[in-house]
C-alpha cells in the first residue's frame, strides 16, 4: 500500500482525505489539533503545527516504517513550506522550500516576476510608517494606492485609498503571521482585474470581482495566459495548479499575485456542476510527483 503524508486535517481537508483513501493510500496525517475532524480517516496521526519543522522531521525520521510516495496539502499556503522540507528529506519531487517561501512573500515574488519577464506595477517596499508617509507625500494627495503587507492574505493587511486616506489610516505594524518586515506600495492600475488559473497546458480565466469564468478571451488576455504558462514552466510549476491575479489593460498587463493553494473559484465551479473537485485535485497533485 502506498503511503502519503497529509498536512492539515480540518473540515476543508476531509474531501481530499476521502479521495486519497478511495485510492487506497496509507495516510500519515499531521495537524496540531488533536480533535481535527480528519483524524478518523488517517492511519497514523502526528500532532504538530505547520511551523514545527524540526519536531515533524524528528517524528518522521524516527519511524523507519514511513516511506511515503508523496506529500500532500490542501491547507493554508504556509503548509507548503513543511511539505517541501519533508519532500526533500524523502527525495520526493516537489517545489523547493526556497520557491515556496518566495511565492509566500510579496517582497520576493515581485522581484521573481520582474526577473522572468512578467510585468509588475511600480513597486515600493517600506519598512516603517514614517517611510510610508514620506513616500506617499511625494504624490498628489488624491492619487490612489494599494498597500499590502509582505505576507498579506486578502483582506488581511490589504489597504487601498488615496494618499491622504492611507497616511491617516491605522495599519498594523506589529510582526505576526501576515506581516513580517515590510509593506508593498503600488499605484492603482486601471483595467480589468482577472484571476487566471494555469493548469499545465490548460487554463481558466475568471473576472476577479464577479467570479464568473470568461468563455471568450480577447487578444491581450490570450497573450497574458501564454506568458503565465511560460513563467510557470520556467520556475518548475508546469505540473501544478498555479493561480495568478492580473490587471488586463487591453494592450498591456501587470501581475499582482501568485498562489498554489486550491483555487476557490475553481472549487466553486466544480460544486455548481456537481463535480468532485477534491478527486480532480488529488489526481493532479499525484501526477506532479511523477
């Protein structure tokens, strides 16, 4: 029986657990909650949080019967860090820990975008409220900006407004999970906000605000999709589902965000059609290990 290490056992992960059990996997589950609902579906339970890297590695290395085929997570994007570390330990194909940490950190992934030819907005990193105020005061007071913390997860630590409004707002500057060191300042970009899911050679494009999938793509959007596919392949994620947020400016575009957790709009589409997204996602994930 093939083994798989499964990270995160809350309610949202149960459908993925069921899909793996239907494929006859032996599941080693990891979660800090001893009452997590997914525990009853796993064969071995390890009580650890996502950030207990060394203790998880000690638990796994201490059991010589554990020899996993793969490592799976559909939990918060932070869980991919420990998944990458475990995968490296067992020599399992997986995005590197360095790449995962880059994808999580806006102070890093905008640089990755730019280095690989993806256009980004004018971007400024600020490390204190005084530095932010000083930068915003160089623009007309009515000019609008987006301000996002380095590890923000919308709407957590994502702000927008005029320079004057942002200077007078109360932003979090206390270090926590979603704010580590800096904020990212970007001017508001006019255009159509899109969520684009890249699935290897396939893709999906959604209107960001309505969540509606676009059936007909204009010439510029087709070009954007092509660029995102090339980027995903270049950084080694061609076998993964990668989601991007972009602004389509009709003859140009800018890239705003990247993620590798299950795309919510895609999940919703499968639910509306009565299809099993977890089954699809698990099989897509398993193929990425090959």
